């Protein structure tokens, strides 16, 4: 079993932090089979709140997939309570937002899609933010300024 961290980095304008609406947030991932190297061409959604029974019926996981090339059954779980936040205090550093427990597969691509939450410096919340375009802009009537999330980036890092 390998633990893989999903880390993000972004430029935040008048926003203190961004985070997911866990445990119901769906992480859209493309995966790679570690047995044969086959990479998925479609997106798979993985949510901490959804559990699937493995084909051998001995285990429950957040995501189970049988590799279409080698036939091996692989799984991926979201480590319970591993959901984090990206804070504007260290905007130039990647910060971990979730940890995956991977068995036989690893994520190779991530689409942030929607369901994000942004907390402004004032404490005001914006919910169900769509980061499909890797940025989000809104006009805040209290500030009378544009607020936003720009230059959204991600990386996968194997935990040590």
C-alpha cells in the first residue's frame, strides 16, 4: 500500500483559504495500473462518503477497478480525516488537501471540477465553486472588489 498526497497551489485574491466539501466531495482522477502500466483514458470520481465492495467481497474501498489490460483488481481509498485546506499564508508552496491509500494503482491526473469552498479574510464563505477552468473570479459587493482563485496547480507526491 502506497500513500499518495494530492497537493495544490494557487494565487488567492482576498481569499484566506480554499478547501473541499468533504466527505462528499468527488475527486476526479485518471489512474495508472502499477502492474502493467495501463493508464485510464476516462475520469473516475472518488468520494470518501462512497464505499464499494471489492470483487472478492472481503474488503470495502472508496474506489475499486479491474484493469482492462491485465485484469488485476486494484483499489484506492481516501484516508479518513485527511482532507486539508490551501491557505494564502504560504501561496508559493504546494499544500496537501487529501491523502490517498493506493493498492495497485496510482492517480496520474486530477480535474478539480466543482464543490470547492472559499473563505474570505472577512470570514465570508463562497460555496460550490467550480475550478474546472483552473480559476474562479467573483465580485464581492461588501469589498467592492473582484475576488478570485488563479493559477490553480496540482501535484501528486508519494508520502514518506
